């Protein structure tokens, strides 16, 4: 993860720990971060299950950087 991505996760931890409505900017940053980490090209979606999977993967990668 880049420093910018780490800062985004740290500054927006409520996205990863609570169920909240995301702004378009937050959604774009989530999917950009996910695609950067995984090498996939997942398209932006409002599907709750899809977004939860993305946030879980990003949070797992973020937690790895803390160790």
C-alpha cells in the first residue's frame, strides 16, 4: 500500500468499521485502492456486499502494514 492509501484508511476508519453511506469520492478511492492492491480491475459499484468485500480486503492489507 502507498502512503496515500494508508493515510486514507487511517483518516476514514469509520468506512471500514461502520455501515455508512459513502460519498462518490470515497467510493472511487476505495475501488482505486482495492484495484491497486489486488491488481484487479473491479468497477465501481453501489452493491453493499461488493463494497463490504472491498473494504474487508483493504482493511486486511492495512493491518498487515501495521506489523
